[in-house]
C-alpha cells in the first residue's frame, strides 16, 4: 500500500513539474510575440479532447503578421507555428479556416477573433467559468428543478 501511495505521489509531482515547464514555454513564446506588437489570444479547453490556444501577432490594422498554436491533450504540448493566417484580418477569422479534424483549434481561433472585436469595441471580456464553477452551476440548475 505504501508503494502505491508513493507511486501516486511521484506521478502527481511529475505532472506538476511538466505542467510548470509547459506554462514557462508558453509564457516565453507569448512574451516574444508581445515584444513585437499587439497579440490576440484565443483558447478552448479540451477536456478529453485536445485543447487549443492560439496567438496572433497583429499589426496596427488588425492584420495577422504571425500565428502560433499550442494544441494537445497532455502537458507535453508545445507552441508551434500556425501557417495560413498571415495577412488576414483577425476580425473575419472563423472555425472554418482550420481543418475540420481540429474542432477545438477552430473554436480557439473564433475566440481570439471575438475577443479582439470586443476589445476594440471597448466591451468587457468575461472570464470563462472554471470547471468547478460549471459543476456548481449544473448542481444549482438541478437543485432548482427538484425544489420547484
């Protein structure tokens, strides 16, 4: 039993270390882009599918100068170039601009476009609910149905 607990603890520590390395890599890539100009980011959590984060380096007119993505299920995913977006207006990007087998990547591209449009319009950009908040909202809805 002690060996099993030690194995679980070691796995947990390894997960934390790999996640921290991934966050450091992402931050380094984001800072590189940010030093060159405005950056629009979009994200879509994956759950059991590959999650995705996109970053678009923009010029003064909202045209994409450079695009990068981080897509994957594990903490081993790294930031990679995302070709095909250079010279395009970020306001017009949609999920259909991404291959169909990358649904969350398409949703992340749409999120970046929507976030940029809201930001330039002066609207507030709400934080998406955390997994715990989603569970709490679901329980609240069920609770309301059972008490009414």
